């Protein structure tokens, strides 16, 4: 596993030991950031704020930093993944990223962000399918605190797993499929019927 492009291009990233954490593949990360690149570039003047939920090794958030995101926060609760995430950040000399420990649900319910986020990425463990509805529901219901006006929320999931088209004020605008994985893109602020 490596950083695909940007400041840290080709630098290796460690993955947590065992099978409990499933890192986003290099190929899927490249596809994701091909979509996000214009948004990150357009936000360079003010700085794009990126939230990486269920961070695992931190590969997605680190890729965002490498490609120019101004501020990235990570949320992870598994100790082996947290250790690997912190090691990856230290190895690359990234000192200003914020790492939150604990469950994503508790974080979203109890934490008040300093500023809203332009991009939120979530990739819960595939065997915890209920996490998608819960997390997307929290973001779609309390988006004003978390999401910038034109925020984009992206969920990585199994290709065969269907996510809803709407969660509160989050509406799916795009679905990309690659191998066994899929990326669902949700725009914030569109009222569900």
C-alpha cells in the first residue's frame, strides 16, 4: 500500500495487522481521488477540510493531505488500526492532522467541530452493515454542524450491498463500482421526500 499522488507520492503506508481492518485499495483510492481532485484544487484558496471516518490505516485521509487538503481529521476506535495510523502519520512527518479515538457514532453525537467539513469519507467494516445507515443518518440529520454548504459524503461499501438513495438531507448523486467495492457519493442539503 502506498500514497498514490501529491506531496507524498509513492511513499509506503503500513496496514494494521490481521483481517479486522480492510484498507482501501490503491486502485480504488486512485479512482476516488480522480473524482475529488477538482474539488480539492478548487478549494485551495480557503483550504478543503476532510473528515476520514473509520480511518483504519489512514490511507484515505493521508492521500487527501498529500493532494492538498488543508485540514484532515481521522476517527478510529480499533487499537491496532490507531497504532498503524499514528505510525503512518509520523513516518510521513504529518504533525497537524487530528486523530480522534472512539466510535464514529459517539464522535458524531458528542463532538462539536471547529468548522464544517467539505468532504467526509466513511468506510466501516463490511461486516457491520448497520454502521452505514447509522452514520449516514447522523450526517444527513445533523449535517449543519458537520457539513459545509456544498459538502460531499462518500461511502465505500461492498458492490453487492445496496445503500439507500437518501439519508435525511443526504442524496446519492453518483455510484462508482470497481471490482467487489463501490463508492456512493452523497450531496448534502437536498431534502428527502
